[in-house]
C-alpha cells in the first residue's frame, strides 16, 4: 500500500515562485551585511545537546528538538521493564539535538576556531533552525534565521551599526518598521530597585510575554512562579513608563539611581539614542521598557523589530551578549548580534504587495526540438548562448510545436528559436517573441550579436 504524501506539522515545501521571493530578500540581506564588513560562515544542523541546553531559559530548552539515540543505545533503552524506565534511559542517552538558533552555535564556533579568526570578528549566517513549537501563522518548526554578529568589541558603535543595518535592509525592501529597544542592565536595575534581584530571570521571562498574554496574564504567571508582591509593582512601573526618550530616561534615573547595573544600562541607552538622533536613525526607534527578550544570554542592549501595518509579531531581534563564549571556556569575549525572520518578512511583504514582479523562469530563450539532427545543431548553438551569459534551454523531446510553445508560455520564457532542417540548410532561424507574438529570421552570428550583453542592447525587432 502506497504511503500518503504529507509533511510534518510546521514544515513546508517551497515552489519556484516562493523560492525566488526568498532569494530576493536573502540577496538584499547578504548585500547589506557585506557593505558593513561581514563575511559568511556555516555551522552543522546537529549540535551536541550539552552545547544547546541551559542557554535559552526553561521555555526555550523545552523547544529543543532532541535526537534519539541509535543502534544499541536505543534497543537497550526499550528493553527496560516499563515505559517510565525506558524514557529515563532514553533521556540519559540523548547526546545530540537540532540547532535551536544560530547564536549559541556561533559562540561554540568562535571558541573552537579562535586561532583562525581575527578580532573583532564579523560574520553573517543564513541557515535553517528547528523548534518543537506549536505551528501558527508565521510560526514554523523549521525556519530560516538570517543572523549577523560581531565578537571581540565592547564598543557601542556596534549597536549603532546594527540599528543602521535594520533600517537599511527594510528601506530596500520597502517595509516600514518600528525598532523596539531596551537594555538588560536597565531591567536589572528595575528588579534591584524593587527588591527582586534574586528573581531577575523569572521576572524577565514573564515580562517577555506581555505582548502575548497581556498585563493580567503576566501578573498571574509571576504569581505562579512564586514572585513576591513587589513583582507586580515593578511590572506596573515598566508597563506605565511611556513618553519621549528623554522622559523615559529621566523616570529611569529617578527609580534606579542606586543600582550600579541600572546606571550602566542608562549610560549605554543615552549614548545610543543620542547618537542615533545625530545619524538620522531615531525616527524608527521606540524605547520600550517592556521588551525583555527571554533568552538568558543577553547582557546589554536588546532589540525587536515589527513591521508597520501587519499583525505578525516580530520580524527581527537581537542584542548584546558579553560573555556567551564563557560557557565554552573562553571568558570575557564581548559579542552582539541581530537576526532577521525571513519567513515573517516574506509574509509581511506579500500582505503589503511589496515584491517586484518575480518571474518563475530565469530562462531567456527556448530552442525548439525538431528531432535528433536538429537538436544536436541547436545544442551547439545553446552552448554559445550560455557562454554569453544567456540562460538557454533546449526542449528535451521532439514533441508537437504547440506543446513546446505552451511550455515556454507557462514558464514565462520570452523567446523561442525554431531550428528545423530547412532552417539549418538556409542558415536562418526563426526567433519568436512570445510576449508580443512577433517573429523574425536571424542567422547564427546575428542571433549571437542580438543577445550579446556586451552590446548593451538587444537587437531584436519588436
């Protein structure tokens, strides 16, 4: 019995039209990253489980796709006397997992390759990641992350570079954005000032859900986590803190002036915000104290990007992580990075109809097939056209001409070339413009000249 053709939940196939849109966005990302001095790297889909666990907070750790043991380890686990014992043995033998993000593997990469790279090291990486999440609109279990990171510099000019990169990319894509910004040290200062220093992680993890579950939902979660009553007061303070950048900074100084970490965070924010204004970047930045980003490794400025006029959640985010490599034994190596949510960006652009016309076919000319002798002649001509950089196809079968022309129309191929026995004998071939319906006779040299990009024009009569 044949198996049913289907996909696992939260995964997708991509047809050519979709892939061309993805490539359009990716090419703009790569172009922009390179303009700022970033170079590409790749890391494996599989990482050691110990590399990933404990880096994303308890919520993130639950979403890591763990890889079951193979061979003897798997068989021995299932020889256990009951299901619970089998699960315990399996969990004890888990060693590998699919990567949850690109940042932690990058930290591992830096430590392992520290003698091969120069600091500050700037890399971009565009690869799939996997999360055992509940699929929904714009949320998939397998999806691409497009990251850019710098390690080896504490300079706040890196924060400004990343803000500029965000603005530049989305301007090129035509997508309006708001870039939310906060600082983990400021959040530390807030928890310090409300007597919650020991509950920082629980507080920020609950706060990070404010957009999803609202104020009452976060208060309920904080209560369930066993946070003291002061957590509700701190949450209300953060929730109510609105106004201009200057007004928010003034209120923060009043509240957290006794916290050393808080003061450092305010200093960083002031420099970035003031310099952003000088560089013409302030128009996209919202200082938002409710932004927490629940990942444990962030230590400084944090970012989140949302598309204007589209209800899709964040389409980008990141921040500073000044000791992430320390978990792998390389201490005091500062880092900062940002990520672009490729899938959500594409959804937002489709919803706002921002994509330029993307042709499904990149073929420019189709050589029709009239038989073995004619196809051999056409193949030789096709080689010459490809050497000129012209995307050229030979129809594989000597099918009816109507079928071959229908193929060209369906793929959006503009030109077809008829090379039958009579055309070979005369040395003149019929070039048809499928868009306009016109056709003309051309010799081989005229044809190659007409499609030669170095001529800087196309000498084809319309």
